[in-house]
C-alpha cells in the first residue's frame, strides 16, 4: 500500500455517519450525525483557514489529504500540533500513515475507502482495536472517531481545500 491512498481518491466517496450524540452533546449540540460534524467543523473554519498553509505543507510532505488532516485537528482540538512550524503535526500524520499501512496489511481485501476509515480509527484506538469495517469505530473515542473525522474532512474539502 502506498500512503498516497489519502491523496488519490475523492473524500466524498467515503461513507460516514458523522458524529455520535455523545460527541455532539459534548460540544453543546442537540443534533448528531453529519449535521453535527459539519457544525463543529464550521466552528473551526477560521482557524483551519488561518493554518491552511502549514496544514497543506505537512499534508503534502506526508502524502496525507489536507482535508483529513484538518478533520483530525478539528476533532481533537489539537491546535498545538501547528506549533514549531508544524513539527508535532508531521509526527502525528506519520502515525496516521503508519496505522493506515497496518490496516492495509490486516485487511488487504478492503477497498481504499474502508482502509482510509480503518486507518483513521486505528490512529485513534490502535490497529488491534480495528476488527471489521461494520464496527470500525467500536473502540474509538465516543465510538465515532473515523466517521466524525471523515464528515469534518468532507466539510473542509468543500470550504477550504477545494483544489
């Protein structure tokens, strides 16, 4: 598997259920799903725009989609990753690439969309906790990590990383 799995495909083709009610309520929302993920992403829109150059640079270096990188930053509220010219972000995106490669080895029959979500889930919960696609988020924070990150990434693709 090539880490460019993140760059070669359309994020719109990745299915997602978005944020769980637990994640939504933690963020003072009464809705869940993609609507909640998009609402939370919208709250971070200006910060993501402000940090777009460093997000794009690091994402390009690591061959990770900038919208996925932004989705992870937004989900984790990890703005500190953008300090020190993005070095902490580089390290975390390498973890994402490594986990995605491990998911590919574990599930070689999965198509790229499943490998992407599996890699995002493994980034959060570890590869050992990704058992099958139907329960990809079972052991992730709030049981929705990859679905929420993908929904936020879709939002950021539309609003920030259009090209």
